[in-house]
């Protein structure tokens, strides 16, 4: 089957924000304890951080990491996580029914970010707390000295301010499961007043307000309209979340869920434009897609753990073991973000280590890359520059999610500085290869530099501690330039990265 693409140098969507390839760590399961932090581990540094995990995170070149939640933040007292460790209280976490030792808090997390070559994106508690705790948290983190909260940070051993610029005003406040759940109006008013107080401290902060937890919420998309009605002028971004599952064991329906993601982004983009017009504003709110990933493999195990009449410490919660099929899904999600990069300015894979994550660890043992690590790695490494608006034509199929779903899912990025064009392509067809025929306009003299391909005979194949390289990319493929056209064979159910020097 043939699939045609036109790539034109001047048909640009947007300059991609590097923060599109950000991540997320929550005090949940083994994300923190046993994930990034494990004193006594053979690779642990002087602060107890696993250096093997840090190396894998650094490879991803994740610009920002959202912290400390997630559902966890909505009943979290940030003060519990600062000061001498021996004096920090152990608390019950109502979100995940576990015990929180508070051995890691904001200061340690900022230190870890520096080691991992990322920056903190902090969330404030607007569930059980509010404006006052948020402004105190900000002052503790960012003020140099000479005030109660800044001097307290210095007393705790961190003389220099953290300089955190990106803040989330709560988490999933539309969700009835959230501690301190609010109506759209209640939340919008609180977010607006909190934002104004935080900007009283620093007008240059970027603030993210809560959008819908998913596009199946009964309040979607009216939630966004009501929230932005209250706080459009004081916010910079609105957050969206979405998780993907293949419970029906139908690969084509599963991979078509990227179409649902696309509709979600387009719809909220329309809501933003509506409120912008209503407010007669010159500012366009961005979308922060700060929770996204595949999540369903561990659901039964999670139910059993959470049903126990106990409050465990760092249990094995949400530890999805990803397969090759999930590579194709994650590749499609990232393609969607690239194609909608005019709207989506920030995106955070949820999460980074152990908890629905691209990186897995064993307590006291190794760390390894899950299958989904690789599409995230390639997008982060090569997906920086201008997103190009492609014209495509090829075979399609109908699914439960949408009709006329293209078998070819493709995005392209032009790196003008490096003089490269990179195509990220997923062939969704289960049986037939796609003959890719790409017309290159404005890229005279283009040549193929490299091609990376991920394909496997078993959709259920996984990477494990014993076999960490069962599913990995290879530098293979037949991509070539002929008469100004890029031609390549995309194998059935494959993920391919083709890089061109231009």
C-alpha cells in the first residue's frame, strides 16, 4: 500500500516548546522511594539518589519535572517535607492509602532535578489548603533571604533560592475523587485569587490552572469555560490529562485513540479562543498536557493492593509493564503533540520511574528502559525545532473511536540550526507494509542521515530486569532519496524515525 506525504519547508505549525518533552514524579508507589531515592543502593550517591536512574533520566533530556502530584498534592502539607529528616512527620496519604515518610521534600527534589538535568514544575495544594499555603510555599522556595520563610529555607541548609518559575494551581479539581473537589466556579475563583497573590510576589511566574481530568468527564468541556471565565487574565496555561488503555485487546481500536486525543486538544483550543474573544484579550492561554501515558496493565493488581486494610510504605502501585504495542501508542501520542504544538506548549509523561513509567527499577537491583522509553527518547532528542504541517494521503480504517483513521500516523520537525528534518512515523496496519512516498519541497539536496526502526513479532513483548533489551530500536531500513522524494518501507505495526540533512 502507498502512503503519500508532502513536506514543505514553509508550511509551519509552530516553534515547538522544549517543555513538550517534560515528565512527572508523584509521591505515589515507588516513584520516589525505591525509584529516584534509595539510600543503600549500590549506585546511591551521598544524598541517597540512585545514579543509575539519574543517567537514564538524563538521556531523556526532560526539560521539566512536575512534582509532588498528582492526587497526592491535594492533601499535602509542603512544610512536612522540609527541615531535619529526623523531625519530619509520617503522614497518611488519603489519595493512595499509603504512609508518607516525608524523607523527600521540595529541597531534595530540587537537588535531584539539578543532578538529572531537569527543572522543577511545582504544584500547590488547592484541595485541603489554599492561597495562604501557596504563597508561603512560593516565598520559601524563591525569596533570597530576610523573611520568615526564606530564612527558614536557609536554616534548613539551602542558602540560595530555588527560582521555580512554573507552578500548577492544584490538580484535577474537577474530579470527585480529589480531596477538596470543587465546582468549576469555586475552583476558578480560588485559582484566580491564588494566581494574583503569587504574581504579587513575582509577575514573571508561569501558572497552570486545572482543566478536565479526561474528556469523558460529565463536566467537560464546560469546566474549562467556567474556570477560564474566572481566571483567564491571571493564568498562562490550562492542564489536560489523558490515559490510554487496550482492555478490549483490539490493536486497531487502541491505536485510534490518538484521534480522541486530537479531538480533546482541538475542543479545548476552541474553548480558549471563545473565552479569549469574550474577554477581549490579546493573550492566548496554552495547554499543559501534564499527565499522559498508557495505563491499564496494573489495574487489577492496584485494586488488590488498595483494598488491603493497611497503610503500606511505597507499595508496588501502578507498575505497568509496557509491551511493544504500547510503543506504537506512545509514538502516536507524541506525534499528536507535535502536530498540535501550536496549542500544547507543555506535556509531562506520567510518570518517570516505576509508576506508569518509561524507567523501571528493582529495590537494590538494576534499572532499565521500558519499551515506551524509546519513542519518548527519540522525540525529545530530535523533535525540537519547527513542527511542519504535512499533507498526507493514504489508506484508512474505521474504528470505535473514529472513522477514516489513517494507517500512517506521521509528524515532521525542522531543526533549522542543525539543518535537519526528522520524520516520526507509525504504521498502524497489522499486516501490510506502507510504501512511504514523501515529496520534499524547499529541501533541495536532502539526504538520509539515519533511520531508526522499532518492530517486533510479538505485540506483547516486554523489557525486564533479566531481559532489558528484548524490545529496542535498530538502525535499519531502506529510506532513500530519489528525484527529490523520500521513499521508505514502513513495516506493519512499526515505529520509524527518519532523519534528513537539509
